[in-house]
């Protein structure tokens, strides 16, 4: 959830239009294959594709090993606020998948 501030939203989108190279590298290095972030008003939705054995608690901390990636994460948190019900200190929360449809891939 982005802060209720049009300038914060503009800045958040501007940063994501030109992310630092360390951000993409760190994300891929920890095992994430693809990431998409969508915005509707202040609400953010992030979709990540990962290998089947990817574990958020084990693998995502590897992203923060790069000082520049950690700096990015700290800075992006300045534009966000927790969604209702988020654990203390969290800006992103897991969502439960309730439906999926995929074309048959053979």
C-alpha cells in the first residue's frame, strides 16, 4: 500500500521506471525469475515467478546482501504503509491463491 500522497506515488513509480541495476541482479540472484508490480490507486500487487523449491524466508534475505539493494528496499519503504492486518514491520504480505487457470502446456 502506498502512502496517501500523490508525490510519493509519483516518486515510487519514477524509481521503478529506472530501477538500480543491483535491484534486478539481487532479485534474480536469490532465485526469483520474473517480477511484476501493479498499482491500483494506492494498492500495490506484486507477482513473482520462482522455482518450485523457492522459500521466501530462506531465499529473499539473499537479496539484502547487496548494500545497494538493501538501500533500495529501505528507500521504497518510505513510500509505503502496511496494509490492514500486516505483521509488524511488513509492507508486503503473502496472499492466498484461491483460483488459477492455465492453458495446457505439453
